[in-house]
C-alpha cells in the first residue's frame, strides 16, 4: 500500500467511513425497522448537532442520493472537505474502495 492510501485509510477517508459505520450500526441495532433514509437523517443530525454545524447537516442531506453507508460517508467527506473536492473526485474510486473496506469491518453492508 502506498503512503497516500495508508494516510487516507488512517486519516479522514477511513475515519469518516468508520464513524458512519459505527453510527449506522448503533442506530440500526436500537431501531431494527428503521429505513436507510431515517438512519441517515438520525446520524447526520447527531453528527452536526454536537458541534453546531447544522448548515452542514442540511447540505449533506440535500446531496445524499441512494442512501447507504458508503454514499453517506462519501457525501460527508465531500461536504466537510469542499476545498479539496477536485482531489477527492480524482481519486474517488480509490477512496471509496477504502471506505467499503472500513465499513465492512463493522459488519455493515456498505451498499
């Protein structure tokens, strides 16, 4: 694994996927009948309410399509790193592959 991939896995790309997977799993366990969109809404509200960035929550939910842990992780990464969106898109398949692996570690289906 190259240094950039290692850094992405240990840094914001992997960390975003891990926190989404952990939150998704917790919410799903407490509310087994909850739909993916409701899980995403609950997670996003909790994530951004804690630090007072509710405008980011609105942006994430507005951009989110085909709701699943991978897409939620990707949209959060894009919203929180707008200034680097070109770099993120350039390596989108690599970063999403890392996200898929990190999400699966929590026993969650990424898609």
